[in-house]
C-alpha cells in the first residue's frame, strides 16, 4: 500500500512542485518530494500532493486558511506535515468530486448527499435513522460528520479505514451507498467527464487512477477543520460566550457525568474523543452478541476491508462493531467515541442513529447504558437530575462552529420541543432504585458456562 501510494505522491508532488516552482521561480530541491514521516503511528499524515514550503508570493498555492479558535497549529501539524498542505488546485478538484452525484452508479448520490456541507456534513434524515444510498437503500449506520475527520486516528465508527484516502474508496463501491461495481468503472466514468480528465491531466499529466480520485477527495477533507465554537471563546477567556447552564454542564461533563473519561478533551486533542472503541450498550438494544459473534467468525473469510465494509453496512453483523475488524471478543459491540464538536447539528445520534435528541443520549448514559456482557467498565449509573441533564445538553450545544450558529439554534429549539418524548428515560434505574443496573455484570448461564465467551 505504502509503495503505490508513495509513487502516487511522488508523481503528484513532482508535478505540483515543478509547476509551482516554475511560476514562483524558487530553487527546487528534489529531496523535498520525499514523504515526511508521521510524528506518531496514531497521527495521520498528509498522503496527498503538497504545496511547496512557505514562499514569499502573495498567492500561496496551499489550501490552508487561518486555523479557527480551538484548533492549534500543533494539532494541524500532526494531520498535515508542515510545508505539505494540500495544493489548492487539488482541493478544488476534491471538493467538486465530493459534491458530484456522477460519482455514483446512477448519478443520484454524492458524498455530499450523506455528508451535506450545509448541514454539518451529515444527512439529517427526517424519516429514518440510517443513511440512504442509491435506489434509496438504507445501510445499517448513521453518517458521522466529515468535519475534523482529518484529525482522527482512524475512520468509520469501527475504525476499519486507517486514513481518509482509504475511507474515500469504500462508499463509492458499496452497493447500498454509491453502488459502483469496480474501481475501473469509476475511473472510466470520471475519465469520460472532460472537466475531470482535463483537471487531472493538468495536475498529473495523465488520466486519474482510483487512488488519485480518493486522494483528491481526501485533500478536500483535509481542509475541513472546525473550531470557533462558543465553548472555544469561553475557554479563551470570554465568560459571556456560554450560558451559566452550559458552564455547569461543562463541570458535570468532567465530573459527575463521567463523560470526559471517553470524550477526552485538551488543547492539543480538542475533539472530545479518546479515539478508542467502547461498548456503551447501544447495539445491545437488538442483539444476542455471543451468538452473532460466533456466526460472524465463520463468515469472515479473510477480514479484508471490502468484506468488513459490506458486513458493517448491509447486515445485522454491523452491531458487532469493532469486533468485525479485530475479531477480539473485548471489542464486541464497541464503537468509536465520536467527536462531540458540532454535535448540536449532527442528529440523530450514535452509530445506528437510534437516539433522536441529546436528551435521549443523556437518558441512555444516566441509566448506565444497556447491560450486556461486553459493556465498557466506564459505564455506570449517573443519578443525574433533570436540571443536570438540561445543563449537560446546554453545554453540548456550545460545541458548534459559528458557521452553523443559526442551524444550531434551530436544532436546539427542535430538540427542546421533543423533550417530552423520552423513550430512553429510566429514572429509577438511573437513581439506583431498580435493576438491571448498568454497573452490575450479567451473570453467565451456569447450566452451560461454556456458552459464554468461547468462540
Ligand atoms: C449513502 C450515504 C453515504 C455516502 C454516499 C457517503 N457516506 Fe461517508 N459515511 C456514511 C456512513 C453511514 C458512515 C459511517 C459508516 C461506518 O462507520 O460503518 C460514513 C463514514 C464516513 C467517514 C468517517 C467519519 C468518521 O468519523 O469516522 C468519512 C470521512 C466519510 N464517510 C466520507 C465520505 C466520502 C468522502 C464519501 C464519498 C466518496 C462518502 N463518505 C459517501 C454515509 C455515506
Ligand atoms: C465508556 C466511554 C464513554 C463514556 C463514559 C461516554 N461516552 Fe459518549 N460515546 C462513546 C461511544 C463509544 C460512542 C459511540 C457509541 C455507538 O455509537 O455505539 C459515544 C457517542 C456519544 C454521542 C453521539 C455521537 C454522535 O456523533 O452520534 C454523544 C452525544 C455522547 N457520546 C455524549 C456523551 C456524554 C454527554 C457523556 C457523559 C454523560 C458520554 N458521552 C459518556 C463513549 C463514551
């Protein structure tokens, strides 16, 4: 993988560098085209053609704009090595591809259909919890936002794609998403569209490969960083930026609510995510995990990413989560702690979109999740009062980028109106007056102890 991608980058980089330096008249050192190494195995690096290192021109070729409040240069540098910002031309091409329905088999679905840039890069379906692809087919999972995805240690709810470039190749070929049959079909279709074949030719000197198409889309995604939330202004020293209720919510988030144990936050890791996988009991709503895991192991032939992609999106094995990737029983029903940035504008919630509002999310946590043998040890009953739940929700609504401020406001009003309908609320369990308590493990069936945990 590294080899072919390395070549791709070398060819992209050579073209970009030569073109840019020809224009700018800057001395060109060929060793600059070598790839920077990732600072850590966790941090994705720029796997895309790069703009030249800072130059003194008025017209920088890089697509990087000023970083928003909340996103530090150190974080950006972990995702995009300094001097290797994606080139503006490539980003523009990627943006066009991202929004183009012609990338799908029947010209009906673009990346942006499920990741709508005007809706926080998610799809906000009114009538269903999971996303709809070609011929209105629904997969098993809810579309997460693309905002800040560039900073994640892995992509998808189960982390099955290491980087944005790997990720972008999958939905185009998934039968219930964009429905193309093979990479060759995609390449042939794109090459027939003159605006694309011209653009790729001027960038690469040739028609694009499937890798090139994915790299262009990923280059666009690497410009989708998002901060500038009221909470960022509050942390930067403006006490008026958030309400008193939201301030109490922030304290609860780190304290009684126990949220920060998984939705970890600090200045250089500001996504509110530990980037790890936990079973918080969402999938336990519908599944007998042990039985499902046994069957899945029989089906997983090679565990290649394409097979996992189809199991995850098209079958009930979806609910096994991270287990499909690792085959480790500890990962059964475990999903990624998603970023909480822009959470106000990315309803519905969770990997299956099963929770409609942030009040439903709070009710789920308050009762300690849904008991199952693989429930994360960090899930406990919280005994939060209704006022404390309101404070936590108020806090969550302060994490939205100002560019979606109006939408955030409208969402808060919409969700507030739904507050009277609380399907997840179990106050007696939350307060420890009734069991199944989330913090008490499930007893094995002692008539047949071997039935538990043996795969
Ligand atoms: C039919 C709807 C649909 C289409 C079309 C679609 N996606 Fe997605 N996207 C999803 C869903 C659902 C997930 C979560 C799937 C999972 O985790 O198993 C997802 C996950 C992602 C993620 C991972 C984000 C994270 O937090 O882990 C990225 C990035 C992404 N999509 C980008 C794209 C790109 C780029 C395209 C176009 C090439 C695209 N998507 C097309 C529905 C869609
Ligand atoms: C044990 C780890 C853990 C703890 C503790 C935890 N979370 Fe989560 N959170 C997760 C995981 C994992 C997911 C995704 C689960 C899934 O989809 O199955 C998630 C999902 C969410 C989502 C939905 C994200 C989306 O994009 O749909 C919200 C909102 C959320 N958590 C808020 C909170 C709040 C508020 C608290 C504290 C009351 C909290 N979490 C405590 C791990 C945790």
